[in-house]
């Protein structure tokens, strides 16, 4: 069963192809691939991010206004499936808290876009479902962008690192049309080819061996938000259009 509620620190690093190969080789030796990384291969994740008409959630996040920042998204690991995860991802003073529930895709859309309560099903986390329903009832949420990427992911495999998770994301792409998870993961690239986003996800401190591995390969920490990057590019490309719409109160 997928973990539905957790808190952790998420540290991000930008790698080129050479550094990825060096770091990934060592990670493979010491950690266990997750259930989606069959034979150590990349798999695709697709997300639809929801926001208000005036982009309140993401604009607050990129401006770092306030201590609390959060995102709401629908995620799938299989574009042929009828179910997805609805997720609330909050960040407070560097600590990320994520809660999610499985849901039928069509019912998830109606919940977020129309505050329509779905039928209770055995695979759902109803506490998270009701939290999302409360948010949707008090906030006009709309699908804003679809962001997909290819991932390799690993878990800590021994008793000293049970909460450790490391992911490598590449081929990050986005689109603001055809916002339907079942229509595939195509989109415009957000990162140049040969770049990887590595995330080290821990409940406490980063293990010494990982810190040493990154230092030996000249890898330093960065700040990168997929939705934030997509939003800033969108604003830069459509500044006049956005300003005119906001002046009209739309």
C-alpha cells in the first residue's frame, strides 16, 4: 500500500549527465529501487496542478510569501488507469508534509473543480478526501498545468535508513492545454536535455555517505520547483495577456 501521510525534508540537486552517472552508480549499489523502477529503469509520472483563477497558490510560493506554502495536484503513474492520487503538499520552514488519497480520476476532478463529494471506496483515505473537499469548497480551484517527467527512485534498505528516499527526475515537460492525465505525458521541456533533478528525502539528517558522495562529485544544493519554474516561464511569455485579464478582474 502506498504511503498516504508523511513529513520529511526534501533537498534538491542539479546534475549533468556525467555527475548523474557517477552518483547513480553508487546509489544503485546501496539502495533498493521502488516498485515502479522495474529493472532500474525510468518510469513516467504525470501531474495536473490545481490553482485559483489568479494563481494564488503558486504565486505565493514563488514569492515566498508567508511561512506556509502548499500545492494541490492529481498524480498518476499509469496513463491507462482510471485512478490517480489527489495530493496536498505543504511546506513549512523547510519541512514538507504530504497527504494523499487514491481516487477515480473523474471523481477527483469533480471534487476539486466543483467541491462534489465522491462515493466512499475501500482504496480511499477519507480523512484526506474530506480535507481536500473543505479546500475546494472555500477556494475556486481549476486545472492549470500538466507536468510530467521520467523518474528513477530508491529507498534506504537497512534499519538505519528506513525513511531515506532518493529520486532522479529528467525529461521534465509541461503543457497548459489538454489537461487530462489519460491523454499522455507530452509537453514542452522545462529543463535542457542531459539535466537531472536529484532529490534526497529524509525525515532527519542526510546520511554521511550521501553527503560525501555529493561532495566528491562536486554536486551542490539547488532550489528548483517544477510547477514554480513552469509558472514563471508562463508569466514571462504571457505577461501582457495576464496583466490585461487581471485588470478586467478575470
